[in-house]
C-alpha cells in the first residue's frame, strides 16, 4: 500500500507492475491515506482486477485501466496493488520511512508505504513497513469540463426504474472531479419519469429514471448554467412491460340497481398496475384504481355476471373468471305505513281473505307468522294471503316476516339490498250481524175479493147514470 498526491487534477491511465510470476492482480483505492486502513477492506474500492504475467524484462508489465481514475488536486489517495496468489508476490523494496517522499515529478508525488499478506493482511493486521512498491504510474492532466458523459443500461423494461450515471469529462474524455455544476434532464421519451435537477458531487452522480415508451430511448443531461456542457446517453432498448396476471373476483354484492364487485391484486410482473376495468353481462362496466368497483344503472330483477381486467403499461391482463350471477333488486318492503298495519276487519262466520302486500326484492317470496291470528284464520306461507272463517270476536296483534329468493340464489353473499323484512299487523273480528224480521202484510180471502168487486161495480153504475141525466 502507498499514498500519492498530485498538485493538479490528473487521470491515472496505467500502472506498470513487477510480479515475480504469473498471477492475478487486484487494484484498490481510497481517498485519504492508507495508514490505519490496512486491515479494513470496507474502506477501499476495487478499481480493477485481471491476469498479469511475470516481469521478465525488468521494466514492469503495463496494466492499462479500463476506466481511467481521476484524482483531485492536492488530495491524498491511497492504492493497494496486490497479487491474489499467496505464493506469487509483486516486487517491492525496503524503504526508509513510512510516508516519506520516494519519487515525484512536476505534478505527482509518490510516498513510501507498507507490504502485507493477501488480502488486507489476511486478517492478521501485520504490515511490513516501510516498503516501496516497485512499478510506475502513468497519468494525464485533466482539463476543464467540456461535456457530460451519460451512461444508461443497454436494455430496460417499460415502466421499470433504471439507474444511470452522469460524469463531467474534459475534451480528452477524462473525468473532471472538480466539476460541481448542476444538471437537468430530458429524454427522447417525453413521458419518461426523470430526476429533478441536481448538482454533481466530485463531477459524478448516479440517478434513477423510468421510461414509459418502448423502443430505443436516450437521456440528455445539460448544465443549467452552461448549456454547452451537455451529453446524450447511449441508446437504451426499452422492451414492453409484461402484462399483469388475471385478477380473481372475491365477491359480488347486489344492491338496488347496482352491484359492488371486489377482487384480489394479481402479480404485476414488474410493471405497476395502473387500473382495473370491469365488464358486465348483459350490461354494466366501471373502471377503478383500487380492488373494488360499484357498477350502477343496472336493471333490477336481471341476473348479471362480471369479469375484471388488470392493466399496466404493457396492456391488459387476461379477463378474470366470471363472477357467479348476481341479481340487483330494490329493498323488500311491506305496503302500508306505521309501526302497525291494521288489516281489513272481519266478522264471525263470514269468509275472510286479505293478502299481505310487499314490493321490491326478488320473487318468489315466503311468509312466516310470529304470534297468533284470530281464531279460524291462517297464513299461506307462499302467497302471503290470510284467509279462513273467523269463529271468535277478538283483536289480535301479530308480526309477519317476508323473505325473497336471494338467499338461495346468492347464498355466498350478504347482499347490499334488503331481502328480509318484518312488520307488525292487527286484525279485528266482530260478532256476526243480526238479521232483521219483516212485518207480514194481510191478504184478502176469496169472499173479500168478491165483495170488493161488487162494490167497484156499483160505483161504476152510479157514475154512469149521472152522465145520462145530464
């Protein structure tokens, strides 16, 4: 391990190593000195790893960095360049003092450090010091930031967030760690979810974005103060989001000209569900962003079935299995008003026939009596008609409960409409009416009729003589 410092920003492009044999190498770095961190792997960042051959020439084996590492001016950086094979070491020399300047040029200074077992003292904490790493460091001077390098994944899925990086670079493409400008974002996908404007830290930043359009898309980063510092990402091929799985209907509850439908949330398969669409047969529909929906405007007494489709950016799922048939209805009510309905009065010995009238619900109905009817009367449980011939003068109060057919048709539900109702009634039976006795009219016998006839004849003759005399 060793420290370096540059008096201006540089980009390290290559290390020349001096392995004693063929091996694999690892290059770690950290900002700040290595002293006190030799046995702390978490304090280091792995820069690069790969194979390296033995240094047979004695001039060092060049190992170019895949991505040059930029260093801030006047900042200490530590490096740990090691062989991964315990029986093959990288050459080093004895030093004079840890931290002593060993070599420098007009820009970069190299300081003595220490050696250790792989990896990171192999947990022993033992450091052999002072030691001088045998090798060379190649670098380039970093200029002012001239553009932004934006790197996105080669592929992405519609509606799924992706991470991308923005790096300020100079004209040669080297990272400019001194850049602290603020950048804003745009995209070829006008609907993309992009991050808010943000300042880069040490010339770099990692952000998240979500493409909503498919096909080839890019992201553009622009310096808000200097728009000429700008960069466009590589192309990202955005695949259509997979559609969700089909929902499962959990309940269908009938009401008055409406049905409330509920369902479970299906797997979205990586793209968030945006809405659910309900379709009814023979009619009815609704759209919801939650897992329930009220379908209104239905026809009471008509059976309905429903299916649900879940939608995301990829499109619609397969329809759910259809719900069982549910039938909307108005609330089941008794005809009449008041806490007690007074039914038609009856009389002893006279036929009585009065129906219990209801509305709403779903026929056929069934009726049940609680209490007693007047003697001689009974309730038809199917028709709701109270009939019979009363035998006793009395007033009886009782209640009747009516139920419609929903509990059979939709037994798995507790329907929203009322399908059972109870009402109090009373019937008064009076005594039988008393029949009136007619007064007889006297009649004429045979002799009476003859006498009457003679009298009438005599009167007729008298009237005739009077007319002749005149």
